[in-house]
């Protein structure tokens, strides 16, 4: 049981280190943005942030919820 836990912790550590190679190796390295609104390919297709798209869809809707009041 203890052997399995140790192996799991080591594998998780290797996985985290593998994901951070770019950050560790590069000066001032950062993770790439995972936001849809930041993706050039998605913007070219007309796909934006879900919050922005929802806000645009709710404009002019008389039955919309006013989330500022909640």
C-alpha cells in the first residue's frame, strides 16, 4: 500500500514538473492563456468568451435576469 502511494506521488511530481518545463526553462515564462476570447483562431471564427456572448444575447431580452441585483 505504501509502495503504491510513493509511486503515485513520484508520478504526479514528474507530471507537474513536465508541465512546468516551459516556465522553468524560460526567463519570465508563463502558461499560455486558456481563455477562448484570447485565442486568435477562435476570434477569426467569430467565437468569443462565453460571458461576452451571453451578455450580447441577453441585450434587448425583456425576460432577462439582472445579475447585478442578485
